[in-house]
C-alpha cells in the first residue's frame, strides 16, 4: 500500500539524472503485467530515453513541466474485439487494458524512486499530438498513442491533493450505507 499512498501526479521539474535501462525495463514489464480484458493484450509500450527524441516529443507537447523528464513511456493501444455480446455488439477492453498498465507503471515508478504523471488529454485531443508523436516513433497505423508518462526523479517537493473522505466515496453493502 505504500506505493499507492505515495503516488502523486507529479507536474514539476525533473532532476537531469538518466533513468537506467534496467529501471525502464522494469517499468515496461510492470505495465505489460497488468490484467487485460479477455487476455487480448491490447497495450504496447515504448520507453524513450534518447535526448534528441525527447526534445522532439516535448516540442510537440506543450507541457513545460515535463520537458525536463529524462525519459518518457509512450502508451499504445489497438482496438481488438474481445467478443460480441448477445445483441451483436462488439466489446473491446482496450481502455481498461491501458489504464491498468498505466497504473502498474505509476506504482512501480514510485517503488523505484521516480515520479510521473498520466498525460492523456493532451495526447488524444483534436490537435492530434499523439498521432504526430506516433509517426515520429514509427508506430504502425493500427496502434493509437493514448498517453505519455514522463519518468524521472522529482526536483521539487511533491504536492498532495485533498481527497474526499472515505465515507463519501465508499460503502458496504448498499450505496451510502456505513
């Protein structure tokens, strides 16, 4: 539970210390170990630690806070139908798959002493930053780049947000019951 409670969405500057490949590999393995709907394994990952590529990625993404990150993990998904339900509707769990992978990565990052932030909106918005980054990274068209996770050691103090009380968000047996 320590990593769960210590994880924060870090939006500050990063120390320039490189993230060793062994740690990046551990983070990628953590993401790929996440559960996957009907085991379709729709999530793939690219770790970027090349400074020139990072500069290109950050030139596309207008996020000043993460531009100092010494690495990023790009999260890819592909639409794979898990099954058709009783009404003939195709069911796909790619969003759930990559969400689980991202959470695993974020928690393992904390365990390894790093910070990160789940950046999705800027990547998937209408300005198509994700498409431009995907093209730069030679990602095939049948994948969609859906999130970017800056990875590095925090250069600034972590900020906590106020969570609503447990009693307002979790109950036993019935909604709103103690």
